[in-house]
């Protein structure tokens, strides 16, 4: 459902999606659309007020995207190379982690995701990777896999989590910054 709010004379349109989420989530996409997801129990007035409170951020993000030329990314790998690289890297990272920590081999799943490069369900021991990683370099894919394996040990993004990531991917901050510029 498309909604709009008036912020100091500027109309901000946003697409409200009702989802099973705990928090209100806001995202400004490179195509200048504003997406908001919220639980169906959250009132529309409350969501409009939330968008108004975030208006400076929204307008700033829209201005930033207006000044960036977004081009269609090219795959780094063929599908066969990508599948092989993911499989080999997943196996290698597992061997590194299992040599030091007692972890079971997680199940690997692949699917297209809109806002994440990967996810980890540590309770079910499943790591899911975004098929759009085909647009990333080997170094970036390695970082994502290390990041998700680290969630098997630490379930949040605390300092302890990033200590593990840094141990296996010392340059993770630079890599993550580069990946934030990839728009799929």
C-alpha cells in the first residue's frame, strides 16, 4: 500500500508492506523508492509518524542516490564457476572453523534475497547465501561465508562476533564497505 506524509512541504511517498517483523524497517532503494515494513498490529498513524521522524535520513538518502549513477552489474562468474567457487569456499571455511570450534557442517542453501548477502539459522544449522553473490568478487564471497559461519558461534553483531570475523577475514571492514556500493 502506497502512503505519503508531508514533511515541511515535501511529500514523501512510501510503500508500506505488512510483514511478520518485530520492528518497523525502513529502506531507501537506489531507484529512489522508500520501503517500510511493519507488523500488521502497528497502526498506520504510528508508521506515518515513524516516517516523519526519519524524514531527514530519507531525503538525504534520496539525494545521495540521485548523485550516484547506478548501472546494471555484470556477473563476475559463469553459473558453473560460481557454483563451484561457493561450494569450495564453503567447504574451506568449514574446515577452518571446525579445526578450532566444535561445529557441525551447516546445510548450504542458495536463494535470491533483496536486502542481505546471506543469513544463518544457527538453531537449524543452515546458512543461506544470496544468488546475487555472482556479482561479487571471490574476496567478497569469502567474507560473506566467514560472516555467516561466525553466526554459528555468536548470534548477534557484537564485538565478540566481529573478533571472529576479523580473525578469518582481517580486511572485512573494507570489503563490507565495497559491498555496500553494489546495488542489485
